[in-house]
C-alpha cells in the first residue's frame, strides 16, 4: 500500500486556478471533464463558483477530426515501436494529447522501456525507420506532418520526472496507446502529482510493477549502442550535448528536445 508524503500547504482552489491560468496562456481551456479526471468528480463542489464558471467554458479545443486521425496513425504504426518484450508503455504527448494539434504537425511519442535497453532500442527503431519512414528524423526538416516524433525514451528506473507544472500538464494529458493501465504506474512513481497538485489518489493506484531489466549481455550491447550512436552524431556533423546525453544515460533517459526547451516554455507561459 502506498505511503503518501505530507501535502504541500496549498488550497485546491489555488491549484486549479494555477492550472487554468497555465492552459489559458497556451490558448486552451480546462474542461470540467478533465478537471474531474485529475481531481475527482467532487472537484466541482470543492471550488468557488467563479472557478467553476471558468471550467464550464472549457470546450474541446482544436479539430477533433485531426486529433483522431493522428491517434489512429500511431495505432496503425504501433508494431514498429514494439521491440521484443522491452516496451512497457507507449503514449501520445504534446499538442495531439493536449488537443490543439494542426494538420501539418508531427506526433510526440512518450515511450517507457525496461531498464538497460533504451539505446539499443533506439538503434533498432532507427534501422526499422529506414524501411518504414514513419519516425521523424533531422532530414525531414519542416515536412513533418503525421511523423512520429520520438524525442523522449525512458527506462523504468527513470520514471520520476521533475515536479513542475509543465510535466504536470504533460502527464495529465498523456494518451495511452500501448499498455493503458501502465499510466497509473507512471503517476505512482511521481508522488509529487499528489503532494504538490493534489490529484485524485485513485490515479496512483496501480497493479503494474517494475519488470526486471534486460540481461547483462543486452546491457553491454546497450552501452555500445550508446557509444556508437554518439559517434555517428559527431561524424554526421551534428552537435550532440555529450554531458547531457551521458547524464541521461545514467538516469535511463534519452531526450532529444533542446535542453532549454521546457524552461523557455515555462518562462513564456507563466510570464504572460
């Protein structure tokens, strides 16, 4: 049974309003349905009438037809993302998950794999993509429509994310595509969702448990895959952030979005 840490001293009204403001600065609304998913059905009775009116303004943002089509594209190409029994979870994040994707947008993918195989997994995806070009690469440049953007692969040991409103938004809007119930395990590994943002405790109830990592041989191959892919980036004229890649290698993560991306987004949205 989970042992919950002490809650941050913050009223639920303030938390909801902070999230409403964050989404508003993105040009989006928080719906009652989504608020009830995050904080439970009783949330409408725990907030003021003024805040409730803001939630009632929340409607489906963007073109639902485009969103559905992009979700279907991921489902259609799911087998390309599944390698052996390594993959624990595949979800959609970013603009598609948040509901404001445009027709020409790519599709952000959030992938969780067993410990010790992230880099060899990425290498296999790269090879598969040669024959089935559905994953975004640097050569695609501006023509990225409907391509899968895999810039975040995470091993089970690295599931705990930084406790900020950006990650709060990403996790609450994550759309499970493979192993749907695993999303509750992700929430469970991020207890700050409860202590800082007071989400519904039921979201943290998971029967999923961390699987054993791959065997020693695969871990060695994974390290070699890490070294070889870094070398390829350098030979190809890319400018990889070596220190960041090594730091994330030890944490069980692969991040290929700019290191200051989240900070720029937060500064822009919170300062509006």
